[in-house]
C-alpha cells in the first residue's frame, strides 16, 4: 500500500495542524482546517486509485 507524495504531504500537514490547533493554539478553526486537509488527502488517494 503506497501513497503518493501529495497525499502523504496533505496527511502530515493535516495531522500537524490538528494537533497544533488543539494543543498549542487552542483554536477550533485550525483543527477544522487540519481535518479537512486529512479528508482531502483521503479523497485524493481514492481518486488516484480509481484512475489507474
């Protein structure tokens, strides 16, 4: 199971934003953006698999 570089980057970015938004900034908006990035990475992975 290999992920493409954009999917991996979006996932890492989303996790970092979620954790930092929850614990460091205390801002739920940053957490939401991080979760949307993770969700977008999942959609990108599914779209990439259905094309090939």
